[in-house]
């Protein structure tokens, strides 16, 4: 399995995003959508970090763990854009369950 590098986000942008997601004190609940992509977002340490961050917000009411699929590949072709994940498999049901368990362990409702 080949791991693809993450593209870092600037510290300023990450700080702004954290404030926006937290609703800037407005008590707005948010849902987090985590796409589980084998070889890209499936590292246990990365999932743990996302779960800890989501739990730190204090207003996450739900986490959707979404398994990667290739249903949009035809759309990329129609747009004449390269589909960069053609050889990436979908995660197994056990891998999806394990990712959900990490979020649940942080007190989050994972679906």
C-alpha cells in the first residue's frame, strides 16, 4: 500500500477553520463528514487526531464515516479531469467499523 502525502494547511487557515467549525460561540451543532480512503486517510494515528480535534470542539453532534467509493469516476471523466484514485480500493466493513470506534471512543456519535 502506498501512502500519499497530506497537503499541509497553513496555521492561520487551520485556526480560522477551527473557529468557524466551533460556531464562534453561537452554540451551533455541526456534523463532521470523514471520508475513509485506504492509503490516504486510514492511518490510525490520523483518525485518532481527527477524532480528538472533533471532540475538542464541543459541539459535534454527529460524525459520518464515509467509505471511499468510485461512483464519481465517470463525472471526472465527463469533466475531462484526471481521476487520481483509480487503483484505490474501498475500505472493508471492518475498517469502517474500526474508524467509527475511534470516534465513538472520544464520546462522539459515529455513523
